[in-house]
C-alpha cells in the first residue's frame, strides 16, 4: 500500500509516521507548480495526505474530485 503526501516542505516526520502505520511506499508532491495538476497517482495509493500550506488551488480541487 502506498501513501501520497501533497504539499509541505518538511515532511520527513510525516513520512515516518505513515510508514509506522504499515504503508510501504510514500510519495511526496510539493504541489507548488501548475504541472502537478496533470500528474496521476498510482492505483496502489490508499491514502492521500494534503498539507494545505503550500498547494495551489487547482491541484487541491483536482485531488478533491
């Protein structure tokens, strides 16, 4: 199972926490550029953690949908 963390700069402690919960893959998108809206995430992704400090609005809406 994998986790996608979107936003934030210092996510190492958050990565350690989700690994401790049993997730094997952790991917991080900083989400500041427009290109992130067009990205697709893996079918194995079971959890998306959005750190709302530094995510552009288009990406937040795209992930919500």
